[in-house]
C-alpha cells in the first residue's frame, strides 16, 4: 500500500500545467462577403446531446480554434454585429480529429440567421498525421466483435473465449494486425509496443502488454476508438506501434440506453476436422459451447425530483457488461506412460521408427541408438571418452525405480487409446466469467468549466481446467480485477485560451496462484521436498519419438506443477496525469502540455520455490554422443526413463520473495498549428520524453556484473551485484528523448488534399514481461558433467529445509555471491545468474516515421486516400543480440586456442571432459581444474573452460539490450463510403515490406515469432524479413440495410415492412501466407561455439545456423493452397536445402519471401433485421459467422528444430506413422509434417446470435 500511495502523489506534484488529450477540435476562418477576414467574431460550439456550450473568438487574422471538445455531434454558431448569424449543424467531432469549418457571413441583422445543414466533408485538411477514428456503432454493425478467443472454442484444453474486445477495430485498418491478445502490430513496429489510453490517460497492462483484455473497457461504454498510427502530433507520445485512445460515452439531455445479448452455441458451429463424433461416427466433433456476452447501458441527465434538475448541466452514463462461457472439451489428447513403461520396459521406444535408428560406434565399440537407455551407474572412460552400458533389452529393473517417482507415477492415468497420443482426455468442463461495470459523470460547473469523472472495474475468473484433476496438474485459475479511475477538467480562461487537466489511477490485481499440495506426501519418510506448499514442477519426461508423460496436449512443453509464473499476490499500481494549455493567436494555434505516469508492481513471488526438477535424455544417454551431429535428432537416452530412475538434469529452487518493481515516465510538448493560407496548414511540434527502466524498490534484484570479481571463485571476473549494497544504478536513463514533428496539409482543389508528415517519436522502455517472477533470486544446481545427474529426485530440494546434503536453506534477500551455485562442499559447477540488465537499457526506443499522400473526395460521401507510409526504428529491445550474454566464442577465438572448428576431431575434443588424457595432452594446465577457478569440476568439458566466463552458461538479458532495429515501407490505400442509400463501406489495401534485426516484440521473453539469429557477433548479417511479414493484405468491410419502399397503399406498406431494414454486413480479409523459417542446420556449429539452442538467450530464437538453399529446387512437394491430406502427405521438399560445410555458417537468410504457408483468408459475415418502433426505439436481431465459408486451414508444417528427423540431414527424413482413432499409418511427424491431430490449426466456421434493444 505504501508503494501505491507514494506513486499516487508524485504525478500531482510533478505537473502544474499542460497534457495528452482525448478530445477533438473545430477550426476555421470567418470572412465577410468580399472575403476579408473578420476579427473578434463570437464563436459557440454546442454539443447537441448535452447542451454544453464551448466559446471562442476569432483572432486578428479571422481564425478561430475550439479545442478540448468531447467527441460527439455539434452545432456551430458565429455572431458578428452587422451580419446575419451563421449556424452550421450536424458537425461530427472525433477524438484527436480536427474539423475545418469556414464561414462567409452575409450582411444583415444579427437577429436573422443562415443555417447550413450540409454534411461535413470527410477530407482532412488540417494535418499530416496518419490516424483512424472508428465509432463503436460501426464496430457493432460489423462482424468484428466476437467472443471466440483463440480458437472459437476448439483446440487445446484452455482455448476459452473472451469478452468482446474493442481492439478488434484494428482488423479494419491498413498496415495493422491483431491476433487474439498476443500480437498487436502496427506499421511494422515491434508487437505490443502500443500505448492504450482511456479518457486520454494510459491504461496499458503493466504485467505484460501481450495481454490487454485484463484491463479493457466494456465495448458498449466506448463512444469511439481513435488510433494514431504514424507521424502523429507532438501531443501523443511514449508509443511505438500505435497510440490507442478510448473515449467513453456520456449521458445526454434525453434518457437513452440499450439491452443486448451475444450468444454462441455449438449448434451454430461447423465440426472440427480430423475428429470423430462418438455419438455420430460419420460427423466431426463439435465441442459443447455456451457463451453469452450480455448487458445494458443507461444514460441521461441527473435529476432529483424537487431537489435538482440536471438538464443541460449534469449527466450520467452507466454500462454493465458480462461475459459467461461454459464449455465442455472432448478433443484433448495427451501421452501417458504405457503399462510396460511403468514397469521400466522401454523396448517399444527403442523401436519408435519401426526399427532401431543407430549411430556410432562409441569408443567401447557400441552402437548408440535413438531412445536407447544407458545405465547412469555404469559410466566409465574409454580412450579418454566417457561411455556407458545400455540396459539389456532397454529394460530398467523395477527395483531401480526412484521411490518419489513411483509415488508420482501412481497419480498418472493409464492409457485408454493406442499410439503415441495414447490418452484421450475425458470430456471436462471449464468456464470464464468476466464482468465490466462502468459509470461516467459529466458536470458543467459553469459555462466555462466542465468536469467529467469515469470509473470502471474489469473482473474475470476462470478455473482454467485442463482435464486433469490429480495433484500434479498445472492449473492456475485466473482471478483478476482491474479498476480504472479518471477525472478531467476543461476550462475556457478567455475566448482564445483553454486549459485542461486530468488525473487517473489504474489498479490491477492478477494473482497467479495454484492448488496447494503438501509435498511431504511425496516421501515415505517425510523428508520435506521444498519449503513451498505446491506440487513441484517436473519437466522433460516426454518424447515425440517414444512417448512418456506429456501432462496435457499432444506437443507439450511442461508437465507437472507450475513453471515460472507462481505468484499468489500480484498488483499493478499506476497513477497518471496530463494537462494542456491551448492558445489561439493570429494564424497560430499553440498547444503546450505534459503527461506523467508512475507504475509500481508488487508480487509475492513463489516461482521455483515449489522446486523445479528437469529430466532429459542426456542423463540416461551414452555421454560420448555429446557434440556428435546425430545427438540433436537421434539422441540416446529417454526422458521418462530418466524420471523413472529419478536422475535429474537440473534442479532449481528459491525462497518466496516479496518483489516490488517500479518505473515512471514524463512527456512535455509544444506544438503550433499554423494556417499559412486558407489552403495550407503547417503543423510544427517538439516533444520531450523521459522514461526510467524497471528497478526493484529496495535494490534486492540481482544483476550480472561482467566486470567485477567473484569472491566465491577466487576473484575471477564475473559475479552479481545488488543495488542495495553497491548503491549504484544498473542502467543509464536516456536524457535526450527529443522528437521534432512536422505535418503539412495543402488543399490543391476543393476535393483534393495533399498531406505529408514526419516525426521522431519515442516509446517506453521494454515491457517487464516475466521480470517480476525472476527478480527474486533463485538457484539452479546443474550436473557436474554432460549426462550426469544434478541430484536424485527422492532427495528433493538440495537447499530446502532438511536437505540430505546439509546445505544452508535458501533465503531472500541474500546479497552474498551465489552464482555459480555450489552443488556440494568444494564443488561449484557452472550456473548462471538469471537477470542481466545492460547499462544502456534505459535508452528509449526511437522511430523516425513519415508519410506522404493524396486524399480525394470522389463524391460527398466517397473519399479515397493513398499514402506512402514508412518508418525506421532503433533501440528496440533486442535480447537475442546481447552477445556478451551468450558467454560464447567465435571461430577466431577458438583458433587462438589451437582449435579448428572445421575439424571433427577438434570439435570432439571441445566436448570432451577435461580429465581426459586427450584434453590434458593439449591443455596440460587443466591437470589442476582449480586453474579455471576454485571448485571447477574436472568433469566439465574443454569448451566450458574456454568460455569468457567459465563459471556461467548463458545469462538471460532481461530488459534489453536496446540493440533492435526495424525497417518498414508501405503503400496504404483506403476508400471510405459514408452511409448513403443504406450502404457504408470501406476498402483498405496494404503493400508492405517489413524487416527487422533482433526484435519483433517489445519484451524479451515468451514472444511470438522471435527473430532468428545466425551469428550474434556479426549483427549486420542478422537483418531479416520479420516473422510477422505479410507483404499484401486487402480488407473489405461493408454494412448494408435495405430501404423502405415508397407508396401509400396498404400493399406497398406491407411489402415495405417485410423487405425493409434487413442488414448484411461483412469483414473480408485476404492476405499473403505466413512466412516459414529456413530449416536449421544440424551440424552443431553454434553448440561448438557455446551458443547452441539450450543457451539462454539463444533458446528464444537462435542456437542454429541455417541450411543452404538449393537453386532450382521447389520448396514444397505440394502447393499449400491446394487440397492435400496431412495424415499421409509431407508438404515440404527435403531436397530444397542442404547442410553447409562442417564447421561453417549457413549462407541462407532466416526467412525467404517465397517460403510461405497457405493463404488463410478471414471471411466474416452477419445477417440480420432491424425493427424500428416509433422514432426512438429499435430492436436488432443478427447472426454472425466467422469463417463463413468454412474454409479448411492447417497449422504450419514442421521445418525447424525438432521436426522429427532421425538422421543428420533434411534430405533423408523419416515420416513417422502413428495409430489414432483406430486407424494405423497416419503421419505424426517428419520434415514437412502438418500437425492435424485433434484438428490442430483448423478454425472451422463458428457463429453467434445477437439481440439488441436500443432507445
């Protein structure tokens, strides 16, 4: 609480004047009949719904500007003695929009008036920014607001839908893309680098910008979504990929509101491909689905009978929206250990390909086969290399089973189906409830002072069930609450001087808890497992080439317990403020302003305090395979056998930590809208942005110190530091965030406008996504050597209470050096700190944006707009470019040690333990392993000793470094048909090129489509096509309503009633296919340079060089846009790529523009009827369908690491067959395999019914 109060006070103290606005502007010039300007003319803009009046006056040059107008419809009055009163009605004011209304007065008495009712032109004549305004009514009329979530109720265990999302407006924009809640990308900038604002103040999710719905506003409460996409004015800042502003609805002088219900049911959906309905074997399965998004709105004047009459003064608008889903899933598959595997018999895994796939021999003369289980207790040295003896018949004696593993195994269900995915998860139910009430109050204190206040709460709960009810299930119920408060005051100080100030507060609670479990139950003798009352996290017990235990889903990455997101308390506190001053002087409209936000995140972090135990093939493999090319694709060892024996590959532990992170940001700007002539407007502005990086409030977060001595290992350079003890700053906050802005609009003809602009804009520093769960120290015990055990499962946490080693119990905070972490007295194997913050991380991402284009009014209601829109981004977060963090080597550095990376004998030596005679012969200094550092095990490899920091592995580069770059060029076209004869329509087309280097998202970890890094030490070669690349996209949207028939006869009226007010709406999106990555090389080059796929950060998008493309060879065996059978056909051509020469980098780019998956259009339509009742009431009934034509889509083919090869070359793949649903010989892997199991990748037609009453 102290943290939140401290942050709440600061913005109010920091701002005396000035800020960012969610309002619009009316501007223009007043002249007499001869064209001479008139100064001192009285101007009034009246909101026709509330009666609120905003006053101004013309300057000496006849110009006027009325800013800070709430969005809505206005009437403009101009009064000058000696002239007739000028009245212009029906003026739509949009958020961040400028409407130009010029008036030429007529001579006459002021009591006379001239009223103009002409619809305002759609031309933008007052600025050069690229922006879009979409009213909620437009979204409501189009099939874009649905509840289908990730997969329309199909797919994996947790594919629940969600409440309607106002960000769906992005689907209508050129150059923009949104995919559920994880990808929001605008004009080629990193995904989720946007700023989302409610009532002009930031409401972005501080936990992660990849999850925006947690604190969204209710759709029906929003009046308009304004989106600035390129070279926007200096008023808007600290945003990268788009500045989004929600303006909330206000009450009016008349009561108005709505009642609605969106309903989804499986009866409206098509069946899921590649599934069988048990009740109807001839049909596909349709999961039971019950979804409702319902609510009401109500607004009007606040009136208390006999006490207060609020007409023309005080208004309210209340909205209530609730989403409820109840779903039953019966399409989930998993892998559980077979009856034989439970007894230690892994013979079937040895024959996973129909016959053993073997390589070798090893120095002992043994063949080393895929999934062959070697006895960890049989390790010996032959000719300087470690080898092991396999268990006869691949059968581990039951007597060798770890007792804790036996307890856990007894919790795992038995198989109920044949084949690899041998567990058909019984049908299970799940639900999600989300409720968003909100209220807005508007009050006119005096004619020149207006106040508005807004509050909303977003409450969401789901048990997140996955079909497994056993104690090990990794369930984390969602139970979030986000509360948003805003207060805004607008004051007209003089007719040419307007002042605005706003304050806000956002509090989000999002606990990430899990079911409690007494870990003493895992030990017959009651030895405590860890200090945390949760089931431990166990991973690595599944293989796509033999099975084991997957814990849910056919291709899992986790198994039991919670991995890295265990925080039973998580709170985000965000006070915000803005203010502005607008001054009209002559031909100039000056605006000065400032914004501020302060954010604090508090979490009770128990991640890894539950104990994390990793298992791997390596611990039951033949250690000789380390460094051999086949090890990546046909490794010996078996993950479930390792679990069976209880031999871990690593153990991580931590103490619960109460972590508090914080940051703050300021922005100041000055801008001038200069009406150079009546046809030419020039916008000039400058903005200063300052943002700090995330820090821990009490300095308890570690940072890898690459240049400080480590007392734990004899003073060798490389330790960790804490701000609490070093009294230092980890990074330098960037003080030069100065961005000029310029825009020009020139009205060439009354119907043609030339618009251009350029700006340098800054975004906030990187998203803290994941840092809050790692800011508290945790410790990882690695194995002393490749294939060795990091500890036996039965002994539990080696640093927990009562541990068998007698190690001290971990506690937090602990400022003494602990990295690397001692495994036993005198034994300190390499282990890494988990947080590294680059010194320049505080540098703000910068983008240079520009656009140039023409806008043409073809008719009064039809406008076309074509623009060249581009930008260049720098200093984006680029964790994969953190070369120092790889702790890796270059071929030149290895050559300096006498190692030739292209010589197989030398690379074998690199992966050999230093106690080997072969290593000691060439590196005699390693006879004493303490020459590396005290406690260095002599079972480590030569490669580890050569690393710059041999005490560490890779070090995760949280919060940076800011080394990422983006390049974007596009032609964007938009045609807008305003409502005419029942039809409103928009066509948007984009032709674009998107390039990146090191960045694709404004966060470091768990991001979609991360960039692929070939050589981190040769950054210029890592420039690549973005993994989000879509070169062409066409979006067509329309809404059509049939008209009334004219005529007075009874028959005509009856026919008119039957045919009128039927609606047909559509949003059709056609685009290029998803780009596919170049297949990785299996030559182990980067592993031999200590930057292989398991190196963090390489594991997020690197670790492999690429295969070389073969000229003239087609990339596909079948056209991905044609019909094919994924159960029997591999789609990629294995001859299209070949391995580079041994020990050399591949020459291919990470992506090729012609290597794309099938085009997957999005075609949504709605059909309905409106029933008008008198003038103010109407009822609408509509059915909407996603993928209305039920096109069959497939998941992208496997062409990367883990694509199922069992040889060292893509040219000779093995197509793995499987048995599923009683049918044998179906594909389940291989190069070019398209995963079809359970309908993966398919988005069959889904529908919803809508009923809405409005008054």
